[in-house]
C-alpha cells in the first residue's frame, strides 16, 4: 500500500472530479430514469422500472427526434471537421504571421457568449430592414425560419471548426520540415503533399477531433434552443438533448418529468459509448496508440 | 545514366537581414562527387537547399548543363535528395517510400515494382520492403532514403549529412557504399557534411565553406597540402594545423619565437602554420610537454613553446612523458605562410 501512496495521491484530484461530475450524475440519472419522479410526484416518487423507456419507445415524436439528432450531429460534424482541416491547411500554407492572425480572428465566436453570438446570427438573418442578408439579397424573409437546419449547422459549424483548426494546425506543425522537403524533391505538388503525406499523418488528430466533437454535439443544444427553440413547427429541429432538457428541466406545461428526461439522457450516454467504440474500431485505435504518431528521430 | 555539369553563379541568399550566402561560384564536372564541408551555420546546407529548389536564391543563377534551373519547382529539377533525418514517410512501408517518386509520376504499376525491387536489391534492403521505417534499423532507413533518391534516376544527387545519424561502424561501410554506387551510376553528387574525414574520404573535390563563402574548392590532397586560407588550414586535417600570428622579417617572428624561413619572402604581418605531423624533434625551439594522448602507433603531444600552445605527433619509438623538454624543428619546406588577411602566400619558386 505504501508503494502506491504517491501515485494514488496524484490520481486523487482527477478521481474526485470524475466521481463528482461523471460517476455520481450517471448513477443518479440511471436511478432517476427508473422512477416516475416529476414536479407532481417530487416528494414521493415511485419505482416504475423500465416504464419510462417503454413510454419513449411508443412516443410518436421520438423517431423524428432521433432522426433530427443524427442529421444534426452528422452534418455539423462533417462541416466542423472538414472546415477545421481546410482552415488548418490554408493557414499553414500562408506566412505564419498571417496564419496566426486569421486563426485568432476565427476564435472570436468561441470566446463570445453563445447568446451574443446568436444575436449576431439573428441580425444577419432577420427580415428587412433589420436583417443584413434580406437587405443585401433583396429577398425579404426570416431566413432562420425558412432554412432552420442550414442556420443551425452553420452557426454551430463556424464555432466548432475552430477546435479542429487548432488541433490540426499544431499537428501539421509537428510534422518534421524534412518530410515536406522530401515530398517536394520527390515531385509532389502542394495538393499531392497534403493528400499523400499530411492527411495520413493527421489520422490520430482527426480521430480525436471527430470523437470529441461527436460527443459534444450529441449533448449540445444551446444554439438550437436560442435560434429555433426546436421549431419552427412541431419538433422540426428538436434534437435528443434539447428534448431531454425540456422534459426534465423546462417543460412548457409546468409538469417537469425528471424521470422521463433521465431516461432520455441515459439513452444518450449509451449512444455516446457505442459511437466511441465504433470510431476506435474504424480508426484502428490500438495500432494508433501503439506506434509513434509522427516520427521525429 | 550520365551526370550533368552543375554550375552555381553568384548565389546570394538572405534570410531577413541575415546574409546566409555572400556569393557562391562553383562548377561541378559531370559524375563528380563534391563535398560541401564547413562548421554549422556556414551556409553549406542553404546552398544545397537552393540547388534542390526548397529555397529561392536572393540573387544568382544555377545551371544543370546549360539549362538554367533556379526558377523551377523542385519536382522539375530532376534531383534526388537524402536528408540527415532520412525523412522517410512514417505511414508508408519501405516499399511505398521508395516507390513514392514513381507513383507521383504515374509510372505503371509493374514498372514501379520492378524499379523499386531493383533499387532495393542494389542497396541490400529487399527483405525489409514490407515494413514501416520505424521498425527497421537506422542503417536500413538510410538505405531506403538513398533508394528513394535513386529510384527515379536523377541527374543530380544531393546528400545532406546522410551518415551523421549512423553508428560509427556502419558509417564507415555506408561511406564506401555510397561512393561505390555514385561512381557506378555516374551521378553528379553533392555531399554536405561537417565531418572532414567523410569529406576527404568520399569526395573528388571539396568546397570548404566559412560564413557564407567558399574558402577553397580543391581536391582533398590539395586542401591538405596547400590550404588557401588560415580557416581551411585550421579546419582540415586532424589534428588541425598549428597557426602562429606574427611578423615576417627575413625569418618569422612571433612573441618569443623566431623561425627561420627560406629567403625571398615578403615582409609584414601574417601567419605561419605547420602541421603537427611535420614537426621534427632535432631543432632549436625549446618546448615542454603538457599532455600526451596515445592514438595507437603514435601519440599526440600538446606542447608549450615560449608561451604558445601547439600540437605535434610523436615519432615511432619515441618515449615522451609530461614535463619533458624537447627541441623542435620546423622544416622550412613544410611551413605554410599566410598574409595578414589569412590568405596563403605562394611559395617562391626555388
């Protein structure tokens, strides 16, 4: 025991955080999902077993929300990772100072409060004379309502791409300069260098960004809440986490169903774990971590 | 495959305010192996990267035969290059690394296979072709890097410190092997190195670089026998030449030392040099032994004479101990004379 005292001591802070903010909430959520706890039954909830899950299965809107979630996560992810890659590559090709400045600018939305950021989008997309796009194109419409999905994906994507951009840029910088020289001497054009040398070497950071962004998109709903509130119309842009939030914490009808919301959240955790496992299989995780990612001799 | 003439004319390179190359003029004859030798920061690698097309020259021109190539992209220059780090692509097998230049040229698959296998055979790495670079030895990585440079049959081969990451033993055999291949293929080649024994052993001619300039471009023998400047004298040869600063006055006088010269030398300030192996022990210059380093057959002696520290090689069978007094002789015909700027003073016809 004494031998392990120091390692255990060092592990303690992280362990406390994981227990406090991950393990306890997961266990609580799973536990709550098996009860009928709500505003009405708050003082004496009763054990209902899997009833909440059964309710979800027969809810006519759940398939639609499930589909929305897939669409939202998939398309935003494509935009995020793709745009992050493009930005990282482009800003690495131009002189370093300009690249740094550009990346700094691109980070501004990320440090802005989401509410302010959404105000900017609303300013862009509102009807004339308030909306800039309507003013400029002469097509006077509420753009958020007419293309809610595009709005949501772009608003998320422009912020989200900066994460990939930073990770990919540092990964590109970690590639030894000689490899670029060698590729040039071997006869590669810029595009061939990117496709045949840079992208294969970015496999690990791409996996990391994809996994991280998938998980964070699955649980993020703040921009949707602020931009469309899940509408327009019935559940048009409602995603799983937004629905769980509404059921569990912000029910229009006043009866907040903690149990049902917890069941939805539990389902999301399961999906997240499955998705991570699939990614690891697809990207051959074991091989990635067993070898040096980039040779520096 | 026949090599080309490589001609550098007035190459100047600035990095911001730093002048890395002050004007390089060199002409390499076809099939020749030329070493760029110099301390780090002397501009030898910069010159190589200019020839490769990685850097653009601030001024000056580069010709392969009579074709000017300094405006071309590296891929259009028909060069092969080996890097100090080897720069093998870590995600590709050895086979794909060697095949890379051919794949970019869209060479038919069967021919790629034939050429890669042939080149690998030549370099003795046929057994390792399916492995990733990280899983083979440093020597094999170095060969793969050379194979990748040679597989497209370049007209000019550029070698940037290709041996400095190898173990001492492998380095010696790799030296001989590169030299053999280069002669066999007849490719005009440039070897950048800071290791003079490598340069002297491998090259037909050596360009000695000091800060941004070529001090001397000559055969190894000439560098050794008649260094053009004090810089070359102090850089080439192991141990380096002893140099004394002083004044020519019929004889050479440096504080406390007076060394006789053959008649007919100009006067004025300058330098006198003598190689440690040329010093004899039957003269009149009194010296005390400070240190004895046994090198095998001989010993390297560190001596002190009239406040000057110098090196000398012991003669076979000579017994020397620290503190011994010796009487040195600097044979007139072995002396190297340099003027106040450090330029060689040509020996008078005698």
